[in-house]
């Protein structure tokens, strides 16, 4: 099994933890304030892979002030797939993240999440407020009531899907600059796409239309619940919203929608928009993004 991070990062060797019977890949770096990084995507995506490797340019810049923890979420990267077909849900994914934190001995931490990872981060903050010191929500399209242009921008990926050429195209069409797509990132993504567990997750999502009937249903139900909390009290911790001004997938207007949901009830909310950045602002501006996150978590650390 491939168990890599981008080679430029210089991280500790990845760990494979047993989390309630799920083999879970975790990468840790540094020795300071605990910050969990959650990648985007979903299990069984037939055209794209996501994993903890996406955070490599950020993690290697944070230094010893942060105990950075990046994990492959349930059914993605090199973490095992859900044990049961009915567990292809956002609730099962969130529960697995919580169980992983507990397995690592982390009673609380800051969480940085990208798109679907941001959704899971917000869900954990609502359901387990004692575990989340702050949230950084990056390109959090799945959390907003706004539009998603993915089906238009990425309607016709090169064939075969999950090939190196196809994955490069997927990542480049979401980015402002093609330089964001490194060979190391593609090495990891291709390895994930070729893994038998990825094929199994794709098949599981296709069976009985599970993607729509189970996964999307769980997401829309949970999003409505999170929005009700936002409307009533706001999220229970300081929140930083980060967006790319030139995002072709998640329009920057969606950042404004999210702020409109948060700010009436939640004073400690900030918005940072990165110019010349698309869907992956943390990869296009890793140094600035890292400084932004480090400053935010230091200002709001209660550990």
C-alpha cells in the first residue's frame, strides 16, 4: 500500500491507526498547538481523489508552534472504506474524525477544513463544541446555500478518469494557476485512484444509487441542521472563512452567503479572500495561508 505525503514536505512517517476497526492514515508534524486538517471530496467520487497530501505545502511551513495533524477521511486516501454500505454518510465520516482525535489523545483542537472537510469540521463543532477551539473554513461550498459550478467547469474530464492526465485536468481547472498541481500531488492522487479500495467505494456508491439516496440525503439533512444552529446562535467557536477570489468551482459570492449566515449571531467571525487564487487558495498561497492560520489559532487558543 502506498503511504506517502508529498516528498518535498519532510514529514514524519505516516501512521496507520486502528480507529474502531478502520485503518486510518494520519500524518503529524510539529509539536505545538493541535490543528487538524481535513481535506475535501467524498468516498466513491468516480473522477477525483483527495487525501491528506493536499495540505503538504501548508504543513511544512507551520513550524514547531503547531502540532499539525492531517488525516485521510473515512473511505478516502488510504483510510479504509466504511464497513457497511449505510455508513457512506456525512454522519459516519464526522464520527470517524472524532474517534480519530480521541485515539490520538486530543480532547480538543483547532480544525481547518477544505470544502467537504469544512462541512465536517462545522458538523463536529456543532455536535461536539468542547472538542473544537476554532474553525477555519476554506472554500466551504458544501456548507453554503449558494451555487456550485463543478458540474459545468468539470463536465468533461479526459478519459480514462482517475488517470494522471485526467486528475491533472481536474485540479488545474479548479485552480487560478496550473503551477499549483505538483508532480508529488499527482503521484499520491494516482496511487489513491489505483487502489482497490477506491474502486470498491465507487462501486458501493453506484449500487442502489447510494450516492443520491444515502450520501447526498445525509448531507442535505445535516446542512439544514447546521444552518438552523447558525441562524439561532452561530457556530460555537471563533470562525475564519477563507476563499479564493478567482474560484471557478465555489464562487466567491458563496463566501458572502456564509458570512451572512454567521455574523448576525457570531461576533468572532472573520473573512479572508485571497487574490489570484482558485479552489485551493492554501496551495496557491501556502506561505500566506499558513501565516493566516497560525495567527488565527494563536489568537483563539484556549488549550
